[in-house]
C-alpha cells in the first residue's frame, strides 16, 4: 500500500473498511471543516479529524450495535492513534438497509 502521506485519511479508511468488511455500501465523509477551531483539531496537527462513516456489510449479521462499532474502531485503530478524533458510525446489515 502507498505511504500514509500519499492517500487522504478518508481514502485509507475506506480501503481498510472495504477490504475487511466486504461492504455492500461504504461512505466515508470528512466533516472536519465543521470543527475548525476546536482544540482537538488544533492539537492534532492535521485537518482530517472528524468523519461520518456509513457501512452496509453482511459481516454485521448477528452482531449488536456495540460490537459493530467495536469492529470499525478496531479496523481504524491506526487512524485513531494518528489524529482521527471523532467518528460517527452507521453500521447495518444488507437486510437492515433494505438491500
């Protein structure tokens, strides 16, 4: 994979989540601009700090909401350690998403 500096955080997140969860649908939205000026953004040294993620995956079948979120957080642990500050997650099965 390319070095961290060549891909945006959103691209890295999408690639990681897609490969691990084999998502039917994945959307990664950078909403960092809504938090410009917040202390966490200033301290992080990056402007890619806040994201909304929507994932539809059959890997979520039989998993409660907390477990689904833990799966996502675990997959993105390296991003969380390197400046990702906030993550809003919508995690559904294909059936729940009406697919």
